C-alpha cells in the first residue's frame, strides 16, 4: 500500500505589479498556508513572476519530513 510522505503544489504565477505580489503573500501568511517561493523575478514590463510551492491539503511539506528538501 502506498503512503504519501510529502505533497505540494508547484505553481508559476505572474502578478501585474510587485504590490499585488506582496498582497498575495500576505494573504497566504494570514491563512497559515505553508509555502516556499523557489524563485522570483521582475520582468522589464514590471510583471512579477514567481515559482512557489504550496502545501497540498494537510500532507507533510518537504521541510517537515526528515530527508526532505531544505531550500
């Protein structure tokens, strides 16, 4: 029988401005959602592009598990 050791959703998101990106991050923090931004860049057009990992349901997040990813 399989056992889920850790699970997350990885997304690439774009925000029209850095202000909207920061507002989104605050919402995640208020919801107590576990997440880790693996990369972020501001494009010449001012658009913020991020790659983010968010905890999936109540599964362990990688840094919760011994031997899991630590970034």
